[in-house]
C-alpha cells in the first residue's frame, strides 16, 4: 500500500453542519486523494456528525477512515487514537468546524519537503469574528525559532508535523486537559524540531467561530482554564531551561491565558473564586514571572497580574471596574518616566513596586488618546490677526510643562487609526511650537487641562489639531477628536481687500481640522485661462490616440 504524503486528523464531536464544509474542503484538496489520508474520529457525537462521517467514508473509500468511540470529553483522546493509525509522512490536524484553503496541503507538504521542515505553520485566518493572531504570518520563512518569533502566540496544533518527529518523541495530547490540550503537543514538537517553517503567502486554514459559540475554547470555566494553563506552563519549564528562551514562550501565557482570568467579568465572581484565581496566578507568577516577562507586557495586564499575585483582590476589582467605567487611568509623569495611576499605585498596603505601573512601549498611544478630550474651542480676533484657542483635557499629571498643541498639515499614518495616537520615532524632527500654552490640573486631579492659543497664517491650508506630550522619554502625537463637540462658527479675517476664511471642521475620522482659505482668490489671467482650455480640449484626442492599436 502506497504511503500517503499527509494524514489529516479530524476529532469530531457534534459539529454539524460545519462538519460537512470541513470534509468537503479536505476532499477538494489540490494535493489529490492519492496522496491524502483522512482519519476522522467521532467522539460519541449525539447529532448527525457520526452519520455524516460514515457517508463521506462510503463516498471516498481508501481516503476517508472513520473511527467511532464513546465520548471522552475533549479533542485529545480522539486525536491520539487517530495518531495510532496515521500512515502519512506528515500529519495535519484540523478542527471539525473549520476548513482549509484548496491548495493548503499541497503547498505545505511541498514547503516542508523543500526546506526539510519538521513543522510548517500555514497562514490562518478567522471567520465569523474568530480571533487569530497574525504576527507570525507576515512573510514566508524557511526557518523560525520558537524563541524569537511570534510562534508562542500561535500554539494551536493546526500545523503540519513530520510524523517521524511525532513517533520519535512519542508526542501525544494530554487527555485529562479539558482545554488547551494541543499546546503541550505543539510546544514540545517545536522544541524538538530541527526546523520550523512559516508559509504565509497563502491562507491555508479558516478558523470558524460557531454561531452557538460551541467551540471548546469558549466553554471552559475559570478554574479549569487556570489548571490547564498551569500544567502547560509547568511542562514548558521542564522542556526549556530558565532564561530568555523560556520567557519568550511563557510571556504568552501571562499575556493571554492568565490575563483573561482577570478581565471585566472578574469583579462579579464569587469572592472565594476570586481568591482561588489570584492564588493560582500567584503560584505561577512566583515561579515564572521574571522581570523580562513583566517589562514586555502592556501596563494594563501587567498591573492586573501583579495585583493578583499580591492577593489584593479588592484593589484588583477596583482597577478593573474603574477602567471599564471611566477608561484609561491617569498617567503620572516624572522626569523620563511615566506611570499609570491604577488603584494600588504607591499604596503601602498593596506593596507593589513602581515598575509594575510603569509605561513601556505600545500600550501608551491608545491610552493617551482615550484620556484626551476637547473641552472648548473658539477664535480670538485682534485686528487682522486671528487666533485659534482650545482647551484640551489630557490624562496625564505631574511634569507636563512641555505639552503643546500644533496645527499640522498632512494626514497621520493609518497605523495611528486604531490606537488614536502614535509614538514618534527618535529621529522625528518637530518644528518649534507656535503660540501660548498654559496648563492646570483638572478639578478632580485626574488629569491636566491644556489651554492653547495658536495664531493662524494667511494661507490656504487644512491643518490637523494635535497634542504633543513626552512620556517616559518618548514624544507622542495625539490628534484632537471633535465628533459630538460644538465647533466655533467660521470667521472672516485679514485685510478688507484680501480677506480669508477660518473654519474649524471635524473630518471623516472624527478629528478636528482647521481650514483656512482666501475668500476671493484672484482670477487667472486670460492667457492662463486659454492655456487651461486648450489643455482640456487636447485630453480626449490623447486618450483616443492611446486606444489605437
């Protein structure tokens, strides 16, 4: 019997009607059924999944093998059973509610053969709102490491594995884990692999979020997820010695699995359950939460992990609730450093170091934008001069003397759209600020009000209103949002014989723009008008000439 190139393993439990599309996508694979083996294990389904598997096996004998067993409670046991009978040079796992791109298997097998890969991660995408981390799939890569890539944030088993690697190390799924049982398999495979490759130029896998949210990832309770995460982290620690390489893997679990246990639903949990969750996080943090992992996390999740580790349950609930109701906390600026003033900051009863609250990296732009609000804007006219005035609340306190407003031409990069602000690169040169600026604390002490008076120039221009603030040694640019805010009426200004109009507008992205233009621009000369008319007349003849063969 010919050895197939790849065995696709499908663990099935009550996934109709999604199962049909999954199986169809496998049969339609461009690799061809002569190079393909499908082993599907029905884990005691109570819907029509078992019958649908048998129908496909009857239609495709020799390609589709179906095994039936009593329900085991998760995908690990059926996946292990399928591995026992798999014959392919490679094995590939697919969720029975997901589906593959038509060329997925052919491309991944070819890529693995070309590069001698033990593991190939093919591009994945989410369907129906299913989140799939995308950083790993920026470009094709023949050789990536588990320790210096985004691979730790893509630990699902939906990858191509060389079966010789699986058999040599007897890789199997832990059947006692109700959720996350694929992670130990994937982590050990990646640790043992001679080469891991990424196929990013074709969407291989479509991960479907079911309409009933029935995917197992969405069903596990808090303590089950905590227990599973602890086992995965302990396994990783046994495979990878302490140091930056282990940190690179475990950072994912503090950032995702553990941080998800202290999200917005945490304050509503029973207090005993809250304490159990914090105790579990504390145990893992004591063992694995190094300074490197701490400093690599965004400040919100870092603070929550630190508060949980300290057993400060009430303070943790307050931090979560206050952020949900009032948005980002105030930033405290002190010299080259900035801190997020969450509950627990410099609280001797909590006892956390300032480093837990320090602002580092990419969490800053969005939080600055969230705490920035236009309070008032108007015009001041002095003879032929006009001044734009604005009072803007910013969510920072402390050393804020360098905060200014600039009127800037040109659009901000699209990368600033989602966070609503951006960090300027070190070499970015800014012009000297023009105007007068004064700051004062807000009445409740939660921020600073910047009062700006910026004179306008006599020219045709569209200028964005932007706040500039230095935080932790970096400069941030924040476009002022105006949607829902009253804008001052347009004003005529300048010399009587050559007046200008000044308007404060809100653009399509909700940002305030100052528009200045001549009210009566000079008419072009007769010669210029004739040239323009001749140019327009020549356009149709040029277009016709281009269409001639």
